[in-house]
C-alpha cells in the first residue's frame, strides 16, 4: 500500500510540474495592444495597424500578435513577434487582392515591404508608436493611437 501511495504522489507531483505557467505580458509590450493609424511618412491613405494577442500561442520570451489593418486599398493580416527589449519582427503578411489607382498600389507595396522589414518598436508616448524597419528610407513608420 505504501508503494502505491508513493507512486501516486510521484505521478501527482510530475503532473503538477508539467503544467504551463500562466503567461504574463510585460506592461511595455501590452501597450502595443489596440489600433494605430499611420502618421508618417504618408498618412494620406488612413492606413491602420491593429495589435491583438495571438491567443493560440501564449507569450514566453517573445509575445506573438495577430496584427491586421487597412491600407490604401486592401485589408491585411500579419503575424508579429515582440520582445521586452524592443525587438519586433513580422511574418506571413497576407492581404486582400483588390486593385486601386497606381499611386495607391505603389504606396501599399512600399508599406507592406517596410512592415515586413520591421526590426524594432518604440512607444514614445501613450499615443505614439515608432516602428523601425530595414526597408526604404526613412526607415521609420510613425503611428498615432486610435484606440
């Protein structure tokens, strides 16, 4: 009987160790949540970027986001990954395929290229977000918080 109790307690202990710790998002990263509107370099098209937690992938050292938005013509989604030290990367950008004017499509192509090349983020105030990228000049996308 003692042996059975010992085995049971060991199984119970091992099972409790296998549970994932509850995910906690750092306040600095949590500030990304919400909708942002592009202010620079070109705000003529009311381009937005909305950050939402990727609930299927809880944060550990990296916080995954399901980001989405609207550009000059199309809607888009993109997986983004943020770290506490300000690193940010984008992966798997997908957009609708509606055509628009040549100017709007050129803007959209440049925006998508720059967004996919993002490497860092800075929240300069509660209402302003900078995304630093390796794409075309000036290597900076500036957003204002919408909500």
